[in-house]
C-alpha cells in the first residue's frame, strides 16, 4: 500500500523559509516522479513542484525561483524548501506521485504565514 507522510510545516513569517519532508512507502520510489501540492481551505489542490526519478525538477510559475524540491532515493524521501514565503503560500502541503495517485494522498502538513 502506497503511503506518503509529510513532516515539517508550521508557522512562518512572510519572507521567511521553511522545509517540508515526505517519506514514501509501498511503491517503487526510486523510479517514481514525485510532486508537491497545496490544498486551499476549500479543498482545491494545486500542483507546485515535481521532481523526476533522475532529479529533473519543474515548478509552477508562482513558486519558480523561490521553492526548491529535491529527493533522496535511499531514504525514500522528497523535500520542498520554501523560500521567500508569501501570505498566499498558506495552506495544506501534500506530496504524492506526479501525476498524483488519488488513493495516495497523505494527511499533509499545514503552513501558516503570519507576522
């Protein structure tokens, strides 16, 4: 069974930085493209970043140049470094495959942006 468990998150000031981690289990992680997503209070999820099995990263325009995703296949982990966080960056952050598997969403980690 595929599971994704996110960690990190919390409160960050506008312009600050935060790092999220995600550990995957139950899948061929090393050959899977992974993605990061943000869920708004209404439940709508948007794609933020993805990283291929050979470390090719893509970003949505709104986070390009500020967020960095990386992975450690030995630890079955993917990471998201959020820099220059904006108030609009608040929400529930989740990792999943890219494209996402609908049965593979974890609980996510909430990021609150406040001074």
